């Protein structure tokens, strides 16, 4: 019985690692591009303010845009993570049901 439990534990870890590694690499690529875009936009706003090209009214406009970019980035990450967790849930439940002999 202990050997069977160890096998199940190893399979659960393997399933989780496979799904998480694949999805995390997708998230990493997406997040690096988005963080770079947010940083560049921040730099542009900072330089515009320093040079006087962006006045008080425009500053609020650009800051609102920067806030929207950041919010969209976080919301997209949340969505990707929810999908990843759902994939993990489905894979684990399928495995566990098969382990007890239930076909779904």
C-alpha cells in the first residue's frame, strides 16, 4: 500500500509540474513583454513631465493610461492563472478517478 501511495504522490507531482512549467513559461514571456511596455511608458511620461511637454492636465491623462495598462496586465495574469489552475484541477481529478477505477 505504501508503494501505491508513493506512486500516486509522484504522479500528482509530475502532472502538476508539467502543467505549471508549461503555463508559467507562457506567463513569463507575456509578463516580460508587458512589464517592459509599462516601464517604457513610464519613462516617456517621466521625460515629458521633466521637459515640460506634459502639463498638469496631460499628466493626469497619461497617468490614467499607465494605470489602465497596469490593471490590464494584472487582470490578464489573473485570467491566465485561473485557466492554469483549472487545467491542473482537471488533470488531477482525471488521474485520481482513474486511480480508483472510475471512468469519467
